[in-house]
């Protein structure tokens, strides 16, 4: 009986978890990007890193890695 209860509680705890949404609900990142670049190209690594640092509060190392993983060159 305890095993079943533990499984049910574990399932409920996992069901309550939701992945972090990468969508900006307020649109503030989009507004920040528009202020930095009128013609933003996410595939341009310099632009991608600059936007990541300025608008997403990242640091050079993590932003560079993230932009590379997104396909920026």
C-alpha cells in the first residue's frame, strides 16, 4: 500500500512540474531587440550575443554558446 501511495505522490509531483517557457510573455525582449537592431539577424553571432547580453541578462560565455547552438555563425 505504501508503494502505491509513493508512486501516486511521485506522479502528482512530476505532473505539477512544467518546463521553463522560453517565450517572453511581456514582449520586453522583443522591444529590447528592436531598440538595438532595426534589422536583427539571429544567425549573425555578434548580433545574437549582443542581444543575449543586453536583453536576456546573459554573460559572454553562455550567450556565445547559446547562439552557436541556435545556429548563429
